[in-house]
C-alpha cells in the first residue's frame, strides 16, 4: 500500500509539473487535440489515403460543433494513451477505451457510446476451449496496458496457474492474426474487433466471453477543462437522440456479422484464383462510372461468385446477374460476356444511385442504390415511405434495413405502391457486399485511372460522407 501511495504521489507530482507546459485550452488555441490509436475500430488511413474510423468521425463532428480544428495524436503504444492525458498533451482520448475502475483513478470518462464484450479467441483448427481453466499452460498474449490485463488478473485469483504475456503492440488485431496463423494459442479482444478481424481470417473465432458488457467512452484529464467535458456530454446526448451515433455505428459495424467462415474462405480463395482474370474489367467499370472497382468486384462476387456463366432459375444471367430488361436498357448484347456484364452492372448502379434524392449522403446513398439494384427502385421507394410512416429516417440505411423485410408481409405490401418484395433478401445482399468490399479493400490495391476521375466512398472535409471525385 505504501508503494502504491508513493507511486501515485510521484505520478501526481509529474502531472502537476507538466501541467504548465501542456497544451492550452482548446477554445483558446482553436485546436482540439485528441490522442487516439491506429486501429480499424478507432482511427486509420483507408486505402485511398483518407482518415477514417468511428473515433475519427465522432471527433470531427464534435470539433466542428465547437468551431474548432481537430488534431490527432496517434499513440505509439497502447500504454501511452492515458499518460498523454495525464501530462496534458491532449484534451481528450478517443481511442475505444473501456471504462475500468483502475483507469478512473487517472482520468474522467465521458458518456458511454458503445458496449462490447471481451472474448478469448482461438484457431478453429484446434480444440475449442470452454473456460480459462482450459487454457492454463498455453501461450496467451494480450495488449500491454489493456483492460484485458485487468480481466486476467481478476481471473488469476481463482486460477493461480493462469499466465499470459503482455505485448507492446497498439492493436489487438496483430495478436489475433497470430492466432489465425497458428503462431499463438490464444488472445483476448473486444467483440467488435473480433467480428471485424474474423472476416479477414476465417480460422479465427471467439471461444467464449471472458467478461460481461464493457462500456467504451472518451477519456478526459481529471483536472482538465470541465466545460469541454460538459460539451462532450451534450454532444453525445444530441447524436444519440437524432440518430447520428446509430448511423455511424452501423457504418462500421452494422454488417460485420453477416458472413460465415465458409463465405470468407470462398472469397479469399477466389480472390487469388479467379479475380485476376476479371480485375481489368472491374477497373474498366471504375474508369467509366467512377465507382471503386473493389465495390464492383464485391457486387460481382455476391451475384455470381465471379462466374461469368452463372444463371438463376428466374432467368438472370452473367457475372452481375442482369435481367433481360436491364441488359436491354444497358445495351448489352451478351449477358455472359464478363466485360459487358461488369460495365453494365456498374452503369446500372450509378443510374439507380442518381435517382435517389440528392439530400441522401454517403455511404447511405450507395447502400440504398445497391438495395435498388437488387430489388428495384420502386420497392426501395416503398420502403422509404414505410420508414417515414414508422417515424424512422427514410434516408438512413440503418433504418431502412429494418423496414425492407416488412415488404414481404401482406399487412405492409398490400398498401405499398409496388406491392410484394423480398426485402429481406435485399438487406442480406447489401450487407454481404459491404463485408466483401471491406475484405477486398484490405487485400486489393486501389486503382487510379490515368485519364478519369476516381469516385470513391470517402468523406468530405465537413465529415459528411460522399462519393467525391479525386483530382
């Protein structure tokens, strides 16, 4: 106890001595300084070089609301995040931090914006453990300074033989990849991180939860600007009420649990064996329409698994599974010609997207266009009308995907202008494409046409999503 008190006193003295040398208040400098970490669930650079991530989007919206410019500090180690706050080198930490009693000794947490569970992950080629007792004596690694360490220490009181290594990496994904590759027996990560990573590595899975619900929140220095924290509380209350938070969570996590491991194995195998034959046609589709070739490839995989001769019982055919009417409209002479099919599918997607009201922002605009590509524009409009009647947002995919399955129920489609629709299938169609697109984004390089503008799923400077042309 004396040691802990001494340690705390030294840390407090260090904090106070550095306080005067810390950054000025955000309103004074006009700059909101935020410490974060580089990970797919917080802050990262996408394949086109744009900043992205849930924490990035939230901070940009918060800074804009305050009339400030956001400046991000990416911590070199997970262990550096909270000390950066204690030293007053950042106004807040937006890094997917779990609220724990140990951390609350050093920082104040803002409103909770997401709930996750800690999960023990294993390689599915090995025997699945049922409890932490089953992993005693095995190789376990977790991120140093993470809340997983606290969980293991608590479990160790009942399982004294439980042992693990704390690794100085910034993100759990590195350790999960080692598990998937058979280089490590087990690791622990938050459930949303496991869901994302398992879509890239089909042999990775969660064995069981090692914790109950864990709350994620921004962290602020304990002796920091109380006004800033109050504004953060007001900000989160507003975005929870108006649906902004729900839409952002759906953008990053709404689709990640749709695929089974067999689906992931399938696209990874065919990405190497089949996609190279047709990559140039998908890239040609991007040249002509501006749609990211990897999104078009994701559509093609969902439609036919990149089989140019695919034919359904209903008569749709080819790589992009075009109907006769769509093929005629797009002037396709042979639906089984992969080049014609891919280009026509790209053009038809843009056609449906352009029919949507201009106020609908990205990426919702593209997700709605994909639903229209699958079920028809009229049925999407019926779903939007129904969403409005149900007091939901007709311009939000997060709301619309709740409504579309209702179009197969007589109580709803009997009143719809365009009648019955297999709306549930359209939701699966869109969500699968979103995940396939994520996978291709991770493993395939972007394409920059020499003589054409490249329209991509990105973000404008005002933090609104858009398909914008890059010069």
